[in-house]
C-alpha cells in the first residue's frame, strides 16, 4: 500500500484490495488503514463510505457480497477469474487466455481494454497472489503516477486504466497532478518499481489443440487453440455443453453441473444431479433464484413443469444412468 500511496496526492483515499469495507488514507508514503461502519462499504469514487457495494470492489472472503443474484463478480486471486453469483452462492469461472474480467461491464475483455496485474498480498503469516487493477483502488477522473516511469501518468476512466507520457524533458508531478519540469516537489518518489504494481497477469493455457472443457455457463465451453490457449465458444441455441461427450447437445441431455436456468424462458427446470431428478430450480429471466426438492416419491419433470409421482424421468441432466 505504501507504493500505491506514492502514486496519489496527499489526503487521497484508496480502496483495499481484499475488503470492501476497508480503505487507506494516503499521506506521502504513509498509508493509514481505515474502516467503514457496520453495513457500509468504501466507494473510491465518492471517497466515502456508502450503503451499497461498489461494482469495483473485490472481496476475497465473500466475492458476491452485496451483489444481486445473476450478476458476476471479479476474483481477487486472478485477473481473468470471476464468480457467477447464483442463488446458492458464488460459482467460479475463468476468462480465456489473454483476457481479463471487467467487473464494471461484468464481462471478459481483452487485457488492453481492462488492465490488471498479479500482486503478492499477505494474510496473517502467509503470502498469496491477488489480482490488481489500479482503477479498482484509485478514484476515476484523477491523474496519478506511474510506479515504473517518472515521466508517465495514469488516469482511470470508467474504471479502465489510461496511461500516457509527459513531453520530453518533463516529469509527472504527483501532488500537482500534471506534467512539469523537475523540482523538489516532483522528485519521482512514485517510481518504486514495486512488483505488486508492475506484475504480469496470468493466462489460461491448455496442452492439446482441439480439446474442450466446460466453462461456467451451461451453453459455453473452452476450446484449445493451435497456440495452446483457451478460447470461449458458445453452443447453438437450445444446446448445452456435455462434459462427458465434450460436445454441445440438447439441453436435457447435457451432463453439466451448472445453472440450468441459462437460455430458457421456463420458470421451473430440473437442477443438475448425478443421481436423481428430485431437485429443481426456480428461474427468473434465465437466472436461478432458488433450488427446491420435490416431496418424497415425487420427481421433477421439466417438460411438465412440476413434481410428478411415479416413474422417474429419463433425463440425462439429472438421471445419467
């Protein structure tokens, strides 16, 4: 945090990398830890505690904290990682190689469209790798320093990092937030080359071209390219990815532990199971809101849209045997 504080003006607040209710006040290289009151979260753009969780916040312990069911949240341990916030809790996913997850648009984008690096973070006596996008920590609309080049500056626009260089012979003055000739107040103290601010993001790779694997959404999968990187693909309408055959098949025949509300207008659908068809999901706008189980001796039949007594439906999605 010390290196981060050297990039911004004195008195600015920066968000925590791991806790939505924590933040720091920067005064030179001194970062004073601060915390919001119960039920409040730090908004780095308004520079104050608010009652709703900002989209830019990444929580290590509870990634879907305060987020609506059906939304997505960024992972705190991977630039390309994300969570789908389902009714039963967060489900992890990973963007294709070379892409980062943008929590503002809730989508995977090319790395040059949403800058993120991997940084070493600490928890107790242990050290872990956490993802870092400076614009998740620094407010939008201000110019701040570059940790590796005295003549460069950064700027956050809608949580996307923009960078530039000062004219030849000039350096970026952090306190004045502008390019200027070097003086005592523009001593380039912001240049720490701290690996936590200049790291390289991880990518998702594979070992055999042409192979496929499941993605988070039922109707999507990853395909290994000839360059041995994973590329996200989408099944045709009405199909899901089947993890056994590794092909797109009719959704009722797909053996895939995923949110089966995706891509359907039905209100109730069978939930995935490797043993029986007693469970079902309540769907709203193609997103699971709740999971329920039929009474004893009843089975859920998605075609009929209800629990039925008698013979168990022969749906591969819940009765694969």
